[in-house]
């Protein structure tokens, strides 16, 4: 029970910190994260990520996280009876303090992806991925947990011409004789 309380507290605290960091990164972006080129007829010819905006996003997110981490960890107190595996003692007893400390720094990466979004439609996404390790410590034990966080920083839907006829065949749908 104690380990699950430690993990839950660590994940909750770290997720909040990473979420705030991602929001700070998004506020730092001064333009569009994606660039789209078109031909003379308005057809999309390319999509790309603006590296300057992406670097602003990443560096602001990391800076915010590092600043918050330098302020120290987080503490929470739970009654001892809640740690024991007994419903009878739940919520009673002396308070046991849990401390959550960041371990190392925040790892940040960005990736772009495309995904089919319908007939002749493609979704283009830029995803900010962040991860940090948190040590959860009590008087009795300690436990380290890795907490991931992802944010869709930009999404563009590219729609092409809808065909007059659409056919789909799968090798598994062909009847055997």
C-alpha cells in the first residue's frame, strides 16, 4: 500500500509540474509551429516544423521545469492507518510525511507525425514529450518513479480532393473457392 501511495503522489506532483512547464513553453512560442507550402492551385505541397519556434517551446518548458525543481520538492502527509492494509485504521493515527524530490533533470523531445484522418485527409501533429524521475521518500522507504508527459503542441488537418469513387479491398476479405 505504501508503495502505491508513493507512486500516486509522485506521479501527481510530477505531472502537474510537467503540465505547467509545457504551458510555459507554449506561451513562449511567438509564431506558428508548423509551416505549410502550397502550389499555384492551393494544393498543399509540404508541411514542416519551424525550428525556431520549436526551440522556443522546448527551451522555455525546460527552463520553467528547472526553476520549479530548484525550489525543492513537494511534501504530503497521510495518516499512518491509511498506509496499513486495514480499513479499520484508515484515516487515523499519526501523520506520515511523504517527500517527493526530482531526480536529475527534465528530458524533452519533440516529434512530428502524420496520421490518416479520413478519405484523402491527413492529420499532421507536433508533439512535445517530457519526462522526469521523481524520488518519493518516507521515514520507512523510498521509491523512484519515471513520469512521462505528452502535449500536442500543434495539429494541422490537410484535406485533399474527395474522390468520386472509393474502394477498399483486403486480402482477408477475398473468398476462397
